C-alpha cells in the first residue's frame, strides 16, 4: 500500500489568502451594493510595459517560422538573459557575478520553495517573524520543521527571529545557530529595508558559523533610499555564504507571465562540493526551462526603453505607498514600511487582533488588507496594506479610513 508524505498533514489550516477570499466573498454576498477596495494580496495591477509587449510580440513571431522557432529552452536559461541579469543587476553595481552563476526559472516562489531540496533534512532553518510563508511551509513539507504548536503558531525546529517595532523590523542575530537563514529585504510583509552595514553583519555571521543565507530580493526595484543594498553581493564575503533569489513579478509586472532567477556563486561550498553544481543538477533534472518568449520579455526589462518604462511603473506604485503611509499617519495610525517597498505595515488600533481589524476594516470601510498574524506570531497586532492598487482606489481607501 502506498504511503503519503505525512509532513503535509502537519501543515495547519488553509492558506492565508484563501481565508481572506472566503471572508470577502461572504461580505460581498451579504452587501452586494458595497464597493470593496482590495489592498490585500501582493499582485500588480498595471499592464506590462510597451517595451515588454514589443519583445513578446517579436518572440511570438519568431515561433511562427521554422528558422527562428525555439523548442526546449536550455534548462538553466538562455545565455542572453543570464548575461543581461549578470551585467544589469550585478556587474553594473560592482558585484562579481557571472552569467553562468544565474539560473533562470519561472519565479521566486518556486525557487524559494525548491532551494531547500539541495540541503540535508537535518539542517536547522531560521526565518524572520513575520515571514513570507513559503519558506516555512516548504521546510515543513520536507520534514525539517519539527512539530507545530497551534497555541504559539510556531514549529519546534524552526528558529524565529522576531521583527517588530523594537528592532525597526530588522532581525537580530539569533541566539541559536542556524544552518540556513532566510532573509528578504525589502521585506514582505513589513515593508522594512536593511542597510548595507546591517546586511554585512549577517554575511559576516553566516561566514563565521558556516550558514547559508537565502536572500530573497524580490522587491529590490522599490528601493528609493541610498545606503540600502540592491543585492546581497554588495557585501564583502557574500559569494561564500549567500544564494540570492530574483523575481520579475514586482519590478516588471510578470506575476502572470512568470520569470525569476536564482544566483549561486561558485565559491559557495560545503567542503569541496559547490551548491552551484547541486542546483544545476536539480534544475537540469526537474525543470525544462522558462519559455523562450518569456525570457525574451525578461531581456527587454534591461533595455533602455524597458528600464525607463518600468521606473515609471514603480514610481506609480510608490506614489500609492506614500498616499497610504501618509493617509494612515494622518488618521492616527502607527505606520512603517512604504519607503523602499510596496507594503505598508500598520499597528492595529487598541487591543484589536489582526483578524479583528481585518473584519473591522471590511465592515466599516470595505477595504481588504492582510492580517499580520497570517505571516507569523510576531505579526499579531499588525496589518499589511499594499501599494499595488490603482491610484484612484488608493486615494478612495484613505478617504474611507479617514472617515471611520
Ligand atoms: C518575498 C517574496 N518572494 C517571492 C515571491 C514570489 O515571486 P514570484 O512571483 O516570482 O514567484 C513573493 C510574492 O509575493 C514574495 O513576496
């Protein structure tokens, strides 16, 4: 008789966004005349930029001719995109990353979930709390998280690094030594950023204790302040301890197009074994490459026109972020984030829990946000709003909040 992977049974409840979806649906059914503004899920709303659309059209036309048709893509990615990323994201910033250290994929969610496969199941992971849930859940599935404590909403074998107002939402080095450290900056959900000096401390720490940092840079494009690193490879020594995840979802609106990359420097080793070799083996075996058409669209992100158009798109979302930040401040809320990230993180008023505030906001202002507790125990008492809506809806939402 077959057996299932029982680790899946340890996963608690339903996914955060399904619960939100159900609640919103029930509210709308009961109040069909109300217009609900959704500032909850982190999905973009602006259409793809013209430079990307042009690249897609050209690539589609190439697929119509035998001479320019493309079948299976190289499983590690087309050289043109790996080179564009190595040059545009790294070498242009003085970071020593080469095209063959870039592995193209269909997005950072899969990569952030799959990367744990190349590590032993007895590795101890450390995560920020609150955290993007994929890091924890995929380690649960792999049997690396221990047992779940529903009262505390924690896993026995996971090291939690609280990110609260006290530490400006940047974690302190953990007391217990981890093997794998997940860091994401600019951060989802708190919208906080890390300075280069702070990140350098993490790199030094990881090199000292022999840990690997899995650095999720999905929101890099939203950095607006100086002194905030755009990649972990700006830090000295990162080549021997860090893997970086990149996504085209939030910088170029590819949430429905799907493209991402994982960077693994060849200096990152366990004894004589490079993680680069393991990931290449894994990718080659389990993945057949992101579509040619999509990789051509990704290349356009690095063109002059693409860069200019995407900068405008980011500016549009960041105007929303400022509107939300200021609107909440004016309404008397304690707010953070929104400066280098499209997320605004607010303290719920009084003693309200995150879910109580979710219901309150839906009921009284018809606004959907995300309860902070859905991202981990230290998210309790916080709430996330996103800047990915339309400007008009964002302004309307702040007006509604002002009036409650
Ligand atoms: C921190 C973080 N990493 C990764 C992702 C997923 O990115 P992608 O769309 O490339 O799979 C998200 C999406 O919201 C995210 O917030």
